[in-house]
C-alpha cells in the first residue's frame, strides 16, 4: 500500500532536517580555508551547469526565457561567490584594538529555504552558497511546479560540496513538497532560521513560525523617465529589463511614469524597441487576462511572452513584440494594469512634473511594492537624491536595468536573489540578503572605563514611624543643631560630616 503523499512529504522533511542537523555540527568545526574551498567548488559546479539548469527550469515551469535563466544561474553562482568569497565567517572576524572589543562568528545552524517557481535554480544555488559560507546546513522546500529543476540544482551543489570535504546531508530537500511539510519545516525544533522567497502567504507563515526569518515582499516597481534622461538609451534599457526572463524577477519595472515633455519621443522609442501600444478595446481584453478576478493576478500569465499573452486575450500582434503597453490614469487593486504582473506588460502614466511623478510613484508602491525597489532615469543628480529620500523603498536603481540591477548584476549592490524590503515592507532588513545575514556575531569586550558605584543610602525610621534616607536624616539633625548654636562658631558642613560618621557607625 502506497503511503499518503503528505505523510511521505513530512517524513522526508524530518529525515532531511535530521541529516542536515548532524552534518552542520561537523561543518561548524571547519576552518575558514575548508569552508572557502567548499563554496568555490559548489559555485564552479553550478556555474558549469547554468545552461542545463536554465533549460530544465523553462521546460518544467513553462516560464521565462532559457538564455535569461542561464544568466540568472550565473549571477546566482559565480556573482554570489565573488561577492562573499573574501568575507570572514569563521573564528575571529574583527578586532577593535582601541576599544578592546573582539568579534567572533558563529552560525545559526540549519536553514529552511523556501524556493519560488519564478527563479527556482538560481535561488537554490544562491541560498546554498550563502548558507555554507556561514557554516550552516540547508533544507529546501521547492515550489511544486519546479520540483525537478530545483532538486537537480541542489544535487549539483550537494555533490560538489561533499567532494570538497563537506559532510553528507549538508544540503537537503523535499522531493515531494506539500504545504504541511513546508509549514512543519519552518517550525521544526532543529531549524534555526528561515530564508523565504515566495508568495505573500508563505512569507507571512515564515514570520509567524516563531523562528528568525528573512522574508521578502512583492515588488510593484515604478520606473520614472524624467525629462532630462537620455530617452533612447533609457527606453532600450527598460525594454531589455522588462522583457528579461519575461518579467519574472520581482525587481523588474512594473509601471511606466513618463514626463509629458518627453512622452511622444518615449512612445516612439518603445515602438522601435518592439513594444505594442494597445488601443482601448485591446486594453480591455488584456485586462481580463491579467486579472479575471478583480484584485487578483492570473498566475497563467506569469513569465509568459508578450505574444503569448496577446494570444490569450484573443489579439494578434507582430511576432517580434516584446512588451504590451496601455495608457492608464488610475491606480488600485481593481485596476489590472496597475498591479504587479510578473510579465511583459506595462501601464503608461503621464505626469506634468516632478511633484506629480513622486505622488504617482508612491501611489503605485503603496499598492503592492512598498519597501522593495524604485527605478529612475535622469541626468539630474540632485533630483535623484530627492527621490532617494522620499521613495518608501529599500533600493533605488538609477539609469540601469532594474530587474538585474537590483540583484547586483549591473550595480555595486550585493549579488542576491532575496531582496529585503525593510520596515516599509514589514521585513526585518532592507539589505540584499547574503552570507552575513546567516551568521551571528559574539563580542568579547575588556573593561576600559572606571566607574564609581555609589553606596546605597540606609533607611532610618523616624519617631513618627516614617522611613527616611540617611541623607535626609543628616540634613534634619544639622538643621536642628544649627538652631541652638552660634553659626559663626560652628561650620554647618563640618557638623554634617560628623553626623554622617555617627550614623554610619550605628
């Protein structure tokens, strides 16, 4: 008799956590050199299989573009490795000789990794690398729609790690994922921290598990084309970014906000770069495909091409169409073009000036991308700084592709496939999550300052039965004595010292 799927899933998860826990205790004793050798072998092995894993991910999920997923796999392996390879994560990691404070690293233990269907292989490799670098084990719950490719990526990482000297079971997974198993994984007694990338429900579950957790929010990213920007160059970057892997990266631009002074020129450039401008009738048809149920995104369009989405809406567009664009004036959950779409579809908002642009962008972020990212194209550095101060986001990308710029491919940001949204997005951090977030720091501090600790005053009971402090009693006695003597013959401060000594010796 075959066991129930959920029961198999739960047992497999428990076995994987048990093995990971034992393996992590061994890894914790490794030197920095041993750890660094392991992550280099893992990164190299995953990098070499970038094409294979990309093809596997597209075939299994039906999302994205193979060549683009290949680039994501390279970022998740080689770029992530380059960003963490020199970081100290073992033993003494810092010393402040002036203040005599020394820092030592210690790992969390076992990491629970939740992997999305949009970026399955690249996220699996990235999470494995940053976990091992900080001497943690990891157990992964793949998305049910991306099980095979996710596990294949994890096997490549595990085998390379073991070959380099890591303990068996240091990378684990659930091959038959289920919600009961995923929920129990996050609350398992031997799991020490959660690294959750996925839908809002899973992220909320991670934060409510009682464990330390890094989760991320949605990214309804507005991109503002300010009148001073290089329109031709900016539009090309935006089209490349929005069509990259058919819009599956959460930092991808989601709404165009364009200065009216450059709107005509911008629209012309978008058309030149393969964008199709929808008329009102076509817009209504696409709206029904984006959100058949008002306020909810149709998952069937996620990661699909512009041509495929047009076909789903009953439209014929040129076969080289890269984006679908429709003019919009409203923002709201009931406005399909204004929500996060994770596909090559844009609403186009026209604004009169900087103030109107700021208001519109904040409105879009508040709809569903608060805390994540904002994209700006401008040649006005002062304006860029003003927007950086005002936008409720954790990262602002200027004159670059937002999708891959946010993950560190075209910017100096840390290479990462999990982007924190800070308190704007109810996250614990606004950072690009990396190895240092999976590492604790203990501090040894020497005493360097002398402090005089005052002695507590004695309580003395007065004749009326009320308690008074010693200092109050001294003042009272001195005051009474001074009434009976010549002030010129008796010094009050000297008398006070005498009374204090008498009371201390009682």
